[in-house]
């Protein structure tokens, strides 16, 4: 499984970012290979529209199977993600990435 | 002459001023009032005009042709508004994010994104005994107001002669729809109220209007409530104050009944007269 986390910093030790489209980074963890990939979304701060679809596009490009985030995507992004069949877990906005992963493994996160 | 009636803050009295001023001026000259607050047009509540005609207004949206698309994703890269998304073997179009700029359609190497018309709203034309009235009305759920505002203005410019006084009731705020509403006005009236919130948003509206290099003046509505900071600000910035419309329960009651205020309250009518004189002087100096 490739798991994408919306984060504040480009590291595994980062805190999670509750917002989906306007998260500055995505930390992608590949469970099979153990690889961690960082996607930089920081330029979204300068853009007024379409943050959700832009992030959904990034998730498609990263080929994320699972997304772990805080508040969950908006209507536009959700339309894309459901078409791709991505599983989304929410409610992990205020904890660290590693705690969010633990919570996911222990099935403690809410499915969006 | 084209006069836009705008404000930073919502609820300061744009529509009250627009409808009353239009009907007041319409007693002595040809006037068309245009409601460009297309997301919630409400001027007609006070006019009860006779319906003349209605036109559907369209926007152009790309439609994806799966048979010819080579999935180069060039369209996704060039769209400034993230209105196109590429997933697996599909391009998704988000009509609400699309600004109808044609970039994806024109630059697609295989012409797989032809533009097609979609209804975005309606334009209606009414007539009262004193004035003509035109409104744009955006469909519910539609997000892009600018194109409808632009099309409504085009209709007015085509339909009415140059010597018709055109009053544009603009949306609140200082974003794209407001810019579109005031960008070709000869004069902008900024309506505000004498409160800290009114002053804060007035300063934003003044900055916007100055950036567009427009002649403008301020009308203070509900004068007598709040404080004198708006007045001091206008003095300091050398902004003409066209009228101070007194704060009055009676005016609020008439408004809530959908009635024109200048016909019932003499002081209100005097303020309309002051604005009319100012505009007349402005028009003379301009000519």
C-alpha cells in the first residue's frame, strides 16, 4: 500500500496538516519498499482557486492507495478521489505523522 | 455616462441608493439601472417593472473527447485554475473552476477539448414608467460571476444610446466581479456606513477604485449612527462626500416594505438631489 499523509513539514517526524488542498507537503510512505517520497505543495499559498483538485491531481500522480488527513477533501477533490478508488481516512489533523500511521494500522481512524 | 454604485462592505445600501437614485433621475432624463450583483440581484424588488424580455446567458466549457486524447496532460499543466484533472485514462473537467479562458482547448495538440456552451444564468429587461431596468441573474450553484456581468454590460451598451445615463448596481467586496462591474465606469459612487467596519471596507474599496484610476466619491448612508471616522477619512484623503443619508427607522421600514424612500422622506430626496447635482457638474466638466 502507498499511504499519503498531508503534513506541515517535508519529513516523517512532521505534524499532520488538517487541511487537504492547502497542505504544504505530502509524505508518501510505500509499505512494501519502505520508501518515503515527499511532494512539495507549498506554492498553493499563492493560488486562490482549485486547491482541492490540484492536490487530488498530485495524489493521482503519486499513485496513493490511501490518504490520511484531517478535515477531509472538499467536493471537487472528493469527486476525483472516489473515481480513482482512493481510500481516505480523516481525523488525523492534530497529531504527528508517525502517530497517524499507528492509528491507521490499529484501525482507529474514521473513513471519509 | 456610466456610473457604478459599489461598496466594500455588503449591506451598506447599494441597492437602496441605486433604485432611489435611478428613479429620482429618471423623472427628468433617460436612465437605465443595471443590476450587476448577479449572485443575488434584488433591485427589481423595489421597482416592479413591466417584463420586456429574457435571454439565456452561456459560458464556454471544454468537453473532453476520449477518442482523440493522447494523454499528454498538457491541458492539466497549463490550466491556471486547476479545472482539469488527469486520472488513469481520463480527463475530468470541473465547470465551476473553469474561467472559459480557452487555453486548454486552443493548446491541445489533438483538439480533444472543444469548447461547448453551458447555460450560466439569465438576463432580464424590465421597464417602469421612469426607467429601464436590466438584471443579470446567475444560476444557483454557479461560481463564475464575471462572464455574466460582462455579458450584461454588453447588452446594455448595445441596447441603449450613449446619452442614456447608465447606473450599475455592483456586487459588494473588492474582488473580480467588482472590478468587472466598475472597470469601464466614468464615475464610481462608494456607499458606506459610519461604523468601524464600514470604514475598514471603504478604505479597501478606495484602494481598488484608485488602482483602476477612476473618478469617485463617497455616499455615507445611515449618517448619525456610529462615529465620524468615515468623514475624517474622506477629508484627509480629499475624497468628495456626495451625500449623507440620515439614519432613520422610517427609511428602514419603507425599505422592508419594498418601497422607494425618496418619495416618502423629504430629507432623503434632498440627498438624492445633492448627488444628482454633483453628477451633473461632473458630467459638464468631463464634456
